[in-house]
C-alpha cells in the first residue's frame, strides 16, 4: 500500500479546490450522458432520406444526448452524425424568401422531442406524443414534461394551441349543440395552461458543427434534470415551412412540423423502401440501447386496433418504473391536451371498428374550399401575433385564395 504525504499531494488538492470553486462560481452541476448507436438513422430499418442536398445519412443520426445543469436551468446537448446545416443562404419553397427569416436559430432540418418521466411510476403521466410522430410512450414510462426542440419554437407552439382549440371547439359543439364566445375564451385559457405546464419549446439555442445545445429552465422542469428520470427521445425531420399545409386544416391529418414518410423516393418526405408498411412512424431515430431495440420498438404496432409503436425511456441511473401496466393499457391525456390519442394512431381504426374510408380527391377539394374562411383567420392570427412575416403571409394567402 502506498502512502502519499500531504506535501506530495498538494498539486492534486489545489486542482480539486479550484475545480470546486469553479463549480460554485458557475453553478454548473456534473453532466450525464446518454449514448445512442451510430448509423441507425433509418427508423425501423427501411426509411431513407428525402432526395435533398441538405439531408443525407447521418444528418439526423442522434449519437449522444448530454445533460448539464447550470445556474437556473438545464442545458441539453445533442450530437448528430453530420454537421448541422445552417439555413443561411437557403430559400423557402413558399415565396422564395431567405430561409433564415423563418428558421432563426441556426438549424432547420430536424426536431428532437424529449419526453421526461420524472416520477418513474408506471401509468402515472401521459403516453401521447405530438401530432405527426405517430408514436406513443410506453405506459411504464408515462411522462410528466416534454421538451420539444424545433427550428420555429414560437410558431410550433402556436400551431399546436390552434389545433387543440379547434378540437376543443368540436367537443363543445358535440356536447352542447353550440359554441359561445365565452366557451372559446375559456377553452383558450385552459389550453394555454395545459401547454405551459406540460410542454416547453426552447428558444435559447446554439449550434456548432454536429452539436446543438438548448436550454430548459428549472421553472419548467421543477428541478435540475436528474439521471434518475426516464428520457424518451425521438428524432424527426422538420417541415419548417409547414404553414402552407397547416392552414389546410385537413381533419384528422394535423402534423406538427414533421416530414412524413411514404413509399418510394421523394424530395419532400422520407422514403419507405423494400415494400415496407406505409403506416410506420416517420421517426428516423430514437434513443435506445441498441439498433435491435430501435427496430423492435418501431416495428411493434398494429393498425387493426390502432395501437402505435411505443418508445421506452432510457434512465442514465438505470432506474426502472415502479408498478406495472397491462400491455394494452394507455392512460388518457388531459381532456383536449393530446397530440393524437394516448396510444392510438390518428386516422387508424379503433378496436372493433371499420377500416378508414378512403376520401376522393374531389371531396378533399370541397373540404379545402369549405375551410377557406377558417384558414384565412388562422393566417391572420399568426401574422398579427408576429409569428410569420408579411411575405410569408401574402404568399400563403394567395395560395389559399387560388382554391376558390
């Protein structure tokens, strides 16, 4: 056994004291990390990137998520497989504006959803994810807080609120036969409170090379992020100009800033190859212990009963949720707060129900014309709130009116 004198260890002790002083001065807590296998940015195995110059293998490949507490909040840092493209120098599809006017945070090609299970109690919390992900969170890892990293955070939050308001209005009309101004005002207040309590869309973001950092205040999480919590993480492609589709208000097809997936190779969506099922989630990567786990999770769904693939949480401390839930059970989210259904895919038949009826292009066109006033109202609201530019507003207004 070797014994070191205090004199011999003096340099080491000085370094420890300096490190401790720096920690106290900066308010920085030790970081913890969650690693994801490299090269698994293909969903269940058969998703391919859109035919675009700014997206290729590795672009949305989550390799690591690092978590660090500093001062009054938590910094999350995600590392991807390729350098993150900057919107500077790119033009929008609608209106041919500089893309950086819309995507002002230095990135535009992806979203990262982090659903956090804080209490680690099975079935305690929510299992839904935001619209368009076509996934749920496993009942054993039901979440209390969701952090949604997206290039247009204010717009994404506004879209989601408007979507929930429309759904709530339908509920009120179905129950009462009419909707009053007071009903709508109460619904908006209720929805704003629900979103503020459950969702956070970071706006303090920095991008450097392959890494993106985003800040979440303690006031939202309730405490510094802990390694004992469970983290369910999804990566999707971002449809940053989604407003041109959102204002269509197509019933049952709302998708929040997500590039969809379809069979074949396309420029505007992920391709599904090898004749794989077109109902799979458009999730290109998720945090999982292995590639095999990711494939299994994303392949485990059933359109006959409307059961979505369910992502399991990763806990850096190795904690597991307490209690059990039945494999088919999924706790409902608060009234009007769900992105789709808790554990059920929007647009898919429920157990015992008939398959969805195909809608012809003629009826789709009639529906778009019928909703023109509501779409224009949505557009005006977004412009008045400063969430879209005048150029974007005028281009989209012309697009809507061209359908008359």
